[in-house]
């Protein structure tokens, strides 16, 4: 072997090193490219993870909203069942009243038919035509009152049935159109673009739609922009005043600002959305404080329970504020301000409408009772007069029988003048036969209606000086002469 010199060895080493470096450079470039790709993949994975977290938060919010809707739908169904039960009870009471009236009317009609048949057909053949006309004039107003009373009962019954049908239809419409109104409200809010005056007017429009949907009537049950004065004499105008049947008021405000919520809906980034929602919660809390300082319930002429209903026309805005600030509702309640949305306000308004319906029903029932009382008093008056008439007929029959006995009795005038007919050639026709009357008038059957008419004054009885067929003065209708 030929020995190598150090120079040759160094040259060989340099050549070997150069070959190694030339082979490692492409591998290094590939490693750098792979590292860059891995970094891009890691960044993409982080972005996807943030997106997944945002979607999970949105899903949680939607789940909370869905659960809230389910709870409110259950409340609506319970309220519907309660209203139906109350109406059925009211309908049953009206039906009992109508049946009792029909039964009383049938009984009275039968009694009067019997009395009229007995008095006018069997026992009053000696009455003159003028006396019969007077009795007919006396009973005619009574018959007209009965017919009017029956028509009124039928009208109230028909109105009650029709009102129940309308009530069922309106409650179903409330439950079905609640979500639709919220969607429309959100779309309109996005179109307002931060105009606070337009937001307030739009809230008033939606609130008035809710009032009308609940069955309340403008001017009768609620009033918009009513003017009041505070203790200092300053003019105040609550958005809406809802009247209650007992003279009290419910105050509803609809001017809460939703500008920040509109910014949150249209936000391009999660950070901007979070900032806008936080500002929305602060705006709602600030409006609560403003309403508390106004103290509407202390205004002159205001009869409020002491709190104000603060109406948020957009359902998601209400839910988002409650979800982000758990103390917001309690904060408002401590300041006598109750936060409501369309869904939570509708049961309150339906309750107010039901109170008005019950108040009208009670008023009609009182009027019906007053008419029934007046009708009964008229029946009692007619019965008392008929009872007096029966006693007068009995007295007249007694006088007649006494006179017949005096004339045609064993020792009467007929016996004394009978010999004249036998002895006198000028005697005409024979004397007519006289028979006594049976005075069995059934005045006792009127005692249950006119118990105070048992004692008949002497002025109401027939005496020996009264002409046959005369009627006592107190039995004639006012303004008609005694025949």
C-alpha cells in the first residue's frame, strides 16, 4: 500500500464533507416546508376550535330560549283551561237562572190562567164589560214585562256563548302568533338603524297591538299618552295607562332603547357582539333607574298598584338581557319596575280583559236581578189586588145571598105577596125564582205571593150601598175611571 500524505488526506476529507453537505440541503428544505405547513394547520385548527366554541354558545342560548318558550306555552295552556272553567261556571249559573225563570214563569202563567178562568169565566158573569176591560188593562203591563224579561235573558245567554267562542279563538291566536310577532319585531328593529325616537314610536305600536290582541278597547280599557301632574306641577305622560274595573291603573312604558341590541345583531365579530350586548344590558338597567326616578305611581289622579311594567318589544332582546344579567329583574323589582316582553305581558293583559268581562257579566246579572225584583213586586201587587177583588166578590155574594133570603125565603117578601097574586085579577107574570150564589173564590192560593194582602181594608170591601158589579177604587189602574 502506498502511504498517503497529509495533503491528500485533507483533500479527501474536504471532498467527503462537500458531498455530505450537498446531499443534506434538499432534505433541510423539505423539513422547513413541512414545519411551515404544520404551523398553518395548527393555526387553522385553533380557528376551527374557536368557531366550535362560538357555535356551542349559540346552541346553548337557543336551547334556553326554546325552554322559555315551552314554559310560556304551558302557562298559556293553563290559563286557557282556567278561563274555560270560569266561563263554564258562569254559563252554568246563567242556565240555572234561565231555568228557574222559565219554571217560575210557567208556574205563574198556570196560576193566572186558573185564576182568570175561575174568576172571569165561572164567578164573574155578572161583571160588566167595562170591568173586564179594566182587569185586562191591569194585566197587560205584566205580560209585556214577562216577555221583555225573557228576551233579555235570551240575549245575555247568546252573548255569553258567543263571547266564549271568541275568547277561545283569541287565546289560540295569541299562542300561535307570539313567535311570529317576535320575528317581525326583530326585523323591524334592524331597520331602525339607531333612531331612538323611531324606536320609541315603534315600541308603542307593538304594545298597542298586544293590547288590542288581548281584547282591550282603546278609550274604554286603556289610554295612550295620558297627561298627569306630579307634586311639583310638572307634566308627565306615561306611554300607556290600562284601566282596571275597580278604578285602578296599570302603567306600561315602551320607550326602552334597543340601539345597542341592534348593533349586536349586526356585529361582524364576536368581540363587537359581546361589547354591544354588554351596552344593551347597561341601557336596560339605566332605563329602569330613569323610570324609578319618574315615580309614575305617585302622580296626581293615578291609582297604580305602585309599579310600572317596562315593555321590551323584541323577545330575544329581553331574553339576552336576562341571560347576561341575572340580577336585572330583581334590580327592577326593587325599584318598582317589572320587565316584560310580549309573551309575559299577554297573560297579564288577558287577565285584565277577563276582569272586564266578569265585571260586565256581574253588572248584567245585577241588572237582571233588579228586573226580576221589580217583576216580582209587580206580581205581588197584582196578586194583592186579585186577592182584594176575591174578597170583594165574596162580600158582594154574601150581600146578594142575604138579599135573596130576605126576598125569597120562607118569611120573605115572596111569601107575603103570594096571596096577592091569587086574589088580584091584575097580577102579571109570576115572580122570578131567585137562587143564592156559592161564594167559593180561591183567594187562599194567592197568600204565598201576596201574604200582606190577607187583611183587606174596609174601603176595598163591597157594602150594601155599593151598586151591583162595582169594582173597588184601589183595583183600577191609575188614570182609569171606575165604571
